[in-house]
C-alpha cells in the first residue's frame, strides 16, 4: 500500500513537472501599448541623412517638364519612304491630329523658355508642355532650334515654373556626380530621378539625320557620357550637378539590339549646356532659328498645261526628286531650267536649285509646288526657299540625274519672287528624270 501511494505521488510530481515545462515555454504575457508605440511610432531625422543629391533634386525637379509632340496624319500607315508623307487626301480620308511622341524639357527663364532636344519637337504641328503643378497641357511655341546640334528652345506663355540655373559644362570633371531628371515613358514616370557619375566629357558621337526637307546629313558632336539611367522619354530633360546647375541635356543612350550580341549597360550621352548657350542667347535676343511647324505637302493637281494657263508662274522647269536623292539633296522640286527674264531668273533662282518651300510651306514635289502657286495672283510676292549645292547644275546628263557630281554640303537660301503671267504654256510639267 505504501509503495502504491509513493507511486501515485511520483506520477503527480512528474505530471506537474511536465506541465510546468509546457507553460514555461509559452509566452502568455500581453505587449503593452507603450511597447507597441515604441516599436511602430518611429521617426527619421532627415538632418542626419547624408546625401549629396536631395537638396539639388528638391531645387530643380519641378523645373523639368513634359513635352508632347502632336502631328496631323491621315492614318497609322500613311507614311511614305519613312518621311511622314500623308496619303490621306488621295484616298479620301480626313487627316487627324494624334500624339506622335513625348519627351522632356527644362525651364530656363522666368519668362517660360524651355530647353529641349530638337528631335523631341521635330515635325510637330502642335507642341504642349505639362508641369508638376497641374494636369493641364500648356501650348508652346518653338522659338528656335539647331537640328545639327539637336537642341531647341520653346516658350510657354504664363508658365509659372521656377527656372533652373545654367552651369558651365567646360568645368565638368570625370568622376563627379551626374543627376538626370526626365520623363521616361511619358507622364506615368514624370520627373524620374536617376544618378550616376560623369564617365567622360569629350565623347565624339556621329549621327546620320534628316533635316526638315529630308536631306540626309552626318554630324559629329562632342557629348558628355554618364552612367545614370537614360530611357526613352528622358530626351530633352536635365543632367544636373550636385549644385543643381543644368550641365547637360540627355539626348540618347546606347543599348543592346537584335543585330548585336554585345550587351550594353549604362552608357548615356548628354549635350553640354555650353553648346546650347549660343542658341539660347539668340532666342532671348529675338534672333532665334526658323519655326519648325510645317504643313503637310499639298496634293496639288495633275500638273497639266491647261491648269496653269494665264496663271502667274515662276518660269522654271522642274522635276520631283525621289527619296534616293536625299544623300545629296533634300526632297523637293529640282530646277532643270530657268526661263530668261522670268520672275525666277530675276529673283536669282538657278538651274540645279531644289525648291523646298514656298511661303514657309514645304514643297516636296512638283505637284505640291503647282498646288501652292495656283491660288496666287499676278503681282503677289512669295518667299521661295531653295537648296543650292555645288555641282547640281551639271548633274543633269542625258535626261538622268548624276548625284555623284553634287557636293552634299550646300546651303538653304530664301529668295523673294514677284509672280506674273509669262506666256501661255506652263513650265511646271514634271519631266521624266529619274534620280539615279
């Protein structure tokens, strides 16, 4: 009996010991509100955060704006030769305006001047600017541009945005910080900030481009290389130093493509701000480059003799250049002959000139040229823009155009022509002269 009692007591002790171990392993305490507050309700003392970027970014970020390039086109497939020709009128479709592309810009004066890339606003019928202050699109005017340098200056009336300070890009040092701000992929990522270093200050970048009259040309510019991320939409934005000074304009990036197995990362190019300063100064003094807005080429008429009877004429025989000629000449009406004592001769138009615009409207073909002149009257004075290249007058050989004899480094010239009726036959019948 005694042994049985001892066994029962032992069993009870063992159970109590086991229960004690179990309850000891479980935390049954409740966390106090004070402890929870200490864990959750924390603060960061920004004065203790060390960064060379925050102050500069805070000062200039809202000065970076979005730019929208609107163009009028007949359809999504209404392009010829890659130059944006519209075939809408020929097929009865009404042209419509659409957003062609977006980019970035930087406000540089309190008068609403905005610096950007020329390729951001190229061929735009309408340009608008968006800011961080509202969701409205503000109409902008293109005051001046330099296509070869890929820079342009806009102005927005009543733009209430603080301008940035321009730096001295000649003082840039390899290895210093580069802060890039722009709108990659449009307004969805507006005023994105990326940071890197200046990788080089004198990279020679060669590009093949087309001017507004579709003449192909090659330019080589000195650019700043940075390793900060630059993506589509960053073009025209700002590359700043840690002082918040605008040092460059992000213009392009190098990337991998399907034609190359080479991987490319973090190679971006910026136009030095000192390169843009002469254009900025010209615009501020009221001597900016010509406006970039251009009308779509007119469909004109069929160029028949009867259509020009008793109409005032220039007095030239012209032919339309094909797109293959753009390596040497712009697209336009190539002057094969100039009549003696004609308005064209008196104004200085020469054989071999290419008529690219009349009164600021592009004339990419003889048909477009005829259409523009048909609505004019005798005595009207028109401004004819021609492209003149050395050797072009001698390029017509046996009813063909020998491009090899033409020096591609020509010049654009504006001439004033007073129209008048000069006989009963039109000299605008397009000649069959293929561009070899």
